[in-house]
C-alpha cells in the first residue's frame, strides 16, 4: 500500500482546508498532522525545515516537501491525475489555463477583500469600519463579475466543477456560514447563490467541515 501523503496544519485554516478538499476530491490517502498555531508550533525549528515562513500548510510526499496551498493542490492534481476526480485541474493545456485564471482571481482578487472580512469576523481586535466597508465594496464588485460569468456557465471555468471553484470554498464558507454579516454578498446574487449552494454541498467539502468540527 502506498505511503499516505502528509499535510501539516489545523483543518480550520482556510489554506489547510483547501488542500484537504483537493486530497479528498482526488481520492489520495493522507495523514493530517495538527499544528497548534496558538502554541507557536509553526515556528519550531523542525517545522521551519519544511515551511520556512512558519505558516500552514506544509506538505510531504515521500522525499518531496511543499508549502503554499495552491501550489500543493496543483501538485496533487498533476501527480495523481488518474485518481479520483480526473478533471479537477483540467485534462489539457487550455483547460488548465482556464482553471488557473480563476484560481489566480481567487488568490489575488477574491482573496484579499474576503480575507479582510474574515479578519473582521474572527479577530479579537476590532477592524476599522472604513476598511471593512471598502472591502465589502471590493468583494461585491468581484461577485458582480462572477454573477455575470455564472450566468453563462455552470461553474467558473466551464460546465464542470474544478479546482477554480474548490479554491473559493475556504474563505467563502466562513463568510456565508459563520454569521449573517456577509452571507448576503453571495445569497443576494442569483447565479452566485446557485453556484455556491452546489459547490459547498460537495461530499469532499462536507468531509472537510466534519474534520473542522472534530478538530
């Protein structure tokens, strides 16, 4: 039996949960090693050998070590292309590029404003309301573009669920389900709401949420 890959970090982390969902979609056996961020375990010398920035996640596959969640997910999809969901990261150069443009949109355009709103939800220090409003407006503009796109295709990169959609699940889930403060940004947009309901009900994501609950 193949040695499971190892993912380091708590499942409540948005970046860790992105990798977990990918592993489950690809049906790749894994072991999860919890890292207690509050105790500073991510700054210990042995951990810094595999994640030099002292963040989560870190990833091991035999002698390979990686960090940065989207890079890890791409590696998983490419190495284990014949396992699980075979079209998760496309099947040819064009479909991969199409998926990648939306993954980059997630990281660079959707991620920053949604990250500020997550900080507002979970930080023990109040976030400046002007900053919150600015990022609500930014995220609303992003989702307006998604609304238009999702009126043309079932998912962001076409008519099949892909890593482009999966990559949005971690931040989106907290915004929609943690409180009623920001969920309307998704639910008030017909096509975005339809898309969000479908992708957030995937079995892979339900398993990640169960892992969060049991952590």
